[in-house]
């Protein structure tokens, strides 16, 4: 299993992410793409701001990809996470996983995004017309 | 010993910057650090939860801290 | 829910498929991409040939997308299936699903590909160096 | 009545073309058709399974066939 894990302040490129995970041994690729939604709990969102503790975030993402490849026969796994200011419709995260058979690609991709959201030190601030809030910070 | 604490997300707002310096007893634990921080920055107790990371790994309350460790406050993450 | 279902003899375009499902209301997109693998059960594959009973295949895919959107809160769903001769590494199918939350996108995308493989009248012939076989035709 | 049967995938090889014409009794069922086809093309019985579609829908053995129906032999599908 090979992996490509990056944190970037530039727009993420979907096509090149998918090109990277493809290989002649792959039969299926599952890709998850997060996008900035225009509202949260019914309230209009103007933009998001992402911040990462980069070295630790990279280390945690490497652990997650390692766990996924221990659980499922994955060929290649990619995580690209954006930081900085993102407008509605932009892409905070791309996760792409290739495998010989699709079940492993689906399972691993979903495991990676679910676990990333629980353990990787990246934070998102939602900016509304009348204020801003760090997501999940308070009960 | 003198240690430097990195702060991210909402913890940056609470601590008033991206890092703060603290004086701790030698061999202080993560728990000791949290106690001191919560004394100085009571708003930390209003978070859903927060973790301490030492040298880029999540740390447990009983783990010891050392002078050159990279220590960070990790409020609830929300990436993805 | 809106859908885009196509059968095409031209190469499929991943980027335009994903662009089509994205919307400001979406929070997550799951994409499945099938790729032609260079071997099957250890035997080298030279190429694949896909054939469809087109009007029925379109009708069946419309049913599947409808079922998926009845089960999960999906925003947009796309199925593009290629027919004709495909070389190793080429893309027989792209399925892309957008939703407000990622669970619906993952569940619906996986349901669509799993069901497509069971019910949609499209057939694949594997061409080996020493012969060819219609996949799944015989016990 | 005269009906035209479309064939796909391996069924095309077995029936020797993309379509064949058959003479059936009026109001014949899918089952009657399958019986006749398997008499004329015994290799159909060697398939894992096969379905008959009538007017772009999978049909049941008891469904009746009519002269202008679009009828197709659907061997095991393998798309995706």
C-alpha cells in the first residue's frame, strides 16, 4: 500500500488526486469529496476557515491510512486536506482509495473520513453574517 | 521547568495567542498542566473536551512532560 | 433529487461528472470509479468489451437511482457507463452522489453500484491472450 | 403469432445473432417462450441463469407475450 497525504493552502485538484490512486491492478476506486455547504442547521454560511496543527495532523492521517490498510486490502490511499479560507462550494478534503475489489475501497474510504473527523487536529471556523464559531468546540 | 504550549482553534482564542509559556515543576504530568491551565484560563473548562498532545501524539493525563517537549492544546477537532 | 444517467461509447470524464453533482447545498460527495484491471483470478486481461441493452439499461438505472433517493436524502446522483472496447486502466463506470451529509452519499453510492451489477442489462466480455469469456455467464 | 427476440452477451453467441424470429401460439407466456428456446438452443440451459425482458422490464414466467412486444434474452449481467 502506498499513500499520499498532504495539507495545502491551495485549491485541491480532484483529477490529479484520482489519477494518483489509479493503477492497472485496481478494479475500483472510491473517492470522498467534502464541499463547503452554504448553510449549517439552516443558517447561511459565508465561508469556512480551516487551521491545522500540521506535523501532528500529518502523523495522525498516516496512522489512519495504516489502520485502513491493515483492515482492508487497499492498494493506494490519498488524503488531501485544504487549510485557510474556503468559500461555499470549495473543497476542504479529498480522500481517494483504490483496491482490486470495490468493497475494500468503499470500506477504507469511509473509515478514513470518519476517523479523520474524530482524531486529526484540524479545526474549522464557520463564519456567518452575524458572527463566527469554532465547530464542535462547545457542548 | 519552562515549557511552551501551542494553541489551536478555539484554544488560541482562550489562551490569547498561538502559544504561551508556562513554568511547571520538573516531571509534571499532563494532568498537572491541565490543572494549571484551567486555573489561568477557566474558559478551557467550558469546551466540550480538549486533549493535550506531546510531540505530535495524543497524551494521557499520567504522562510526564519534559523541558523540550512540543506540547499542544487540542480542542475538539472539526476537519474534513 | 436530480439525476444524470448515460451510456456512452466515448471515454468517461471524471471531472465533469463530479462537477455535475456538486452544489452549494452539498456537504459531501461520494464517487465510485470502476477501472479495468489487468488480471482476473490471476490471469492477464488484454481488454474488456462492454455491451448494453440500452433502453432497458437506462430504465433499470433510473429505477436504482429512484430507490436510492427513496432510502437516503440524496441531492444529485449520476451514473455514466461506458460501452465498447476498453483497455486496461480505462473507466467502465462512474457513479457520483451528493448529499448534505456524507453518510447518505456513501450509502447511496454503494447501493447504486451494488444493484447496478445485479440488475442492469450490461455485459462484459473479458479478452485474454488465449480466448475470451462473457463474465458470469456460466456457473 | 410471430415474435422477434433480441439477444445480448453470451445469448447472442448461442442464438447466432443479435435477434431471432420465432413463431409462438397467441397469448404464449414467458415460460412457453423459454421452453421453445431451450428446445432450439439447448446451450441456454448451460447458463448460470437467464431472464426474459418484455418491453424493457424483467418478466415473470407467467406473463403473457403479445405480437408487438419487445422481447429480449437477458443472460447474467456483468456491468459496472
